[in-house]
C-alpha cells in the first residue's frame, strides 16, 4: 500500500476539510431515487463510528452532494467480516449504482464483492482491499507501506542509538495493517542498530494490546520503541507501557490521528502519529464511482499521502490532519 510523495497538499487538504464540514452539516441525501435520476451510492465502513471512517464519510458526503448523488452509509460495530458481509448483502439487494467499501478481510470479502460487481454494481475499494481486486472499478488508499516506513523513521528519530522495537497490529489479513507492518519491518531490518522483535496481533482490542505489550516488556525490558498500526493498537500499547512504568523509556508511534490519539500525543503518552487523509480517500472514491457509473475510464489504483504529527506541529500544520468525530 512504494514510497510516494503525498499527493494532497496542505492547502488542498484544508479545502477538502472545509467542503466536508459544510456537506456533513447538511446531512447525507436519502436513497431510493427512481431509475434515471440521481446516482445511488452506498458506503460500507470498516467500523461504524470510528473517526477515520467518519472523516472518510465527510469527504464522501461532500463529493456525493457535488455530484448530485444520494448516499447510504452503513458499517459494522466491529472490524469483522462476519458483521460486514450481511450489510453488503442487504445493500446489494437494494441495487445501488455503486458501492464504496473498506473490506474487513482480504479473503472473506472477496466473493461477496465480486458477486456485487457481477450483478452490475460498480465497486470502489476505499482504504482496504481484497486478494484480487480486478473486479473493482478503482481502489483508493493511503500509501500504507510508505506510512509504515515513516513510522520506523519516527522511532529512529526518537531512539538514535537504536535498540529493540516491536509492532502491535490488528489481525493478519487486514491489507492496510499488513502493508504498514511490511514497511516498518523493511526499515528496521535494514538498520543494524535496531533489533526487530516482530509483530503481535491484538485483534483490534485495546485490552489485548495492553496485555501483549506488558508480556513483551516482561520478556525484553529494554524495548525502546513500539509501532502501533491502528487506533486501538496505539490505545492499548500506551496502557501496557504505562502499567509497566516504562513511559520514559519506550517511545510509541501510532498510526491514525483520532481525538483520543491526539490527546495521548499532547499528554506525552505517544510521541508521534502517522495520520492518513481519509476525507481525500472518500472524495476520490466518489469521483471514481461516478465515472464508472457513467461508463467513463477510471483510475484503477490511487494512493493518498500521510503526515507525521508530533507535539511540535500538532498546533500548526498537523492540526488539519486530525480525524473528525462528526462532520
């Protein structure tokens, strides 16, 4: 999910955020338009209520409104394909023109989404992907591998003398998290001053992440850095380090920048965050969906950038990368 220069400038990100704020304030348009009227779009989140997907929805709502399209947004309570698949099945039965979706598993969501495409529904993958995305009109996501490498660079800046480092991720099979792990691992293994202790999986549960970190510190009390690949992993990692009394020793770099993570950054619990551009992912996803509906050429793969947020820039340019709890 390749190192690339972020494609969205700070000015553009600000424009997107402003447009998103305006659109969300007015609410999403309802579905059920008659044939030949407004394009009917559906957005299936990875997790309902998660700030990353809320921010993405802000971009989607703004772009859908600008395109004269309706949008039906739904999402599972957990990042779990057994919860997401019934939502997809229900949406497919309503026959939208296009579905924008963050698949919760590369294997489990392959068949239902391929079936939707076979039924004539345009599919745009946003954030995550599946094993074989060839059926999709487009896939829009962050450069997650580059973000993982950026996370290692942040750890290195915080620990210039090197040392033992660990990754806490969600579950294997989540495409974005796997790419972040790969990027971090590539950076760590290329630097002989660091000892990479591998990746452990918290199953998207902060309590489990805290247990894993506590156990890791009991085994290797000299760990100097932990990369947490998503919001919940970062939350649990911080708890585990605090419980072990290692706040002054272990530096945490988290991925994503929800309000809770930003508070941790400001409080000094987390030392850096790698923020994505979810509103931009949503905006570009809608643009590709509308093109697909119209029979126009689409861009099969689009990568957006990321921003490293620290205590030094959170009150300045980094502030506009913070995710939203509501539009």
